[in-house]
């Protein structure tokens, strides 16, 4: 992700152990970046990966139709689940 050309308006500060800073510094140097640029690029890449599973998923037409059909199936009663939800988890 190319972020260095964009104007940065927000500031984020973190406290970390010296050993963590040393590892980040070595990794940033290996990519010819500052620690800040390395953290920003790496953090945005990691965030995009984490959020991708929550934002969208792609299906071909056959799987999409199967997905819609599964959503339309009425749920079945689950007596054990109903019993569990009615049972107090801790004494009052």
C-alpha cells in the first residue's frame, strides 16, 4: 500500500518495549522505510486482511444460489439449546 504520498493529518502514539522497537527498526530498515512508514503500511495491510472476511465474500452463481437457499430454510427447534438458555449460569 502506497501511503507515503498522502498527507497525514492524524497522530498515533504507542508505548512498547525496547526489544519490540528494535525488531520493528530492523524490519523497517530491511524495507528501506522509517518505523512509522513501516508500521503504517503493515498495519493497513493487516487491517485490510482482517476486515476482508467481514466486508465481502465472493461466490460463483451456483454457490450463491445455494447460499440464498440455505438462508431461506426455516430453523429447526433445538430443545437442548432452549434448555441451556433458560438455565441460570450463576447462582443469584
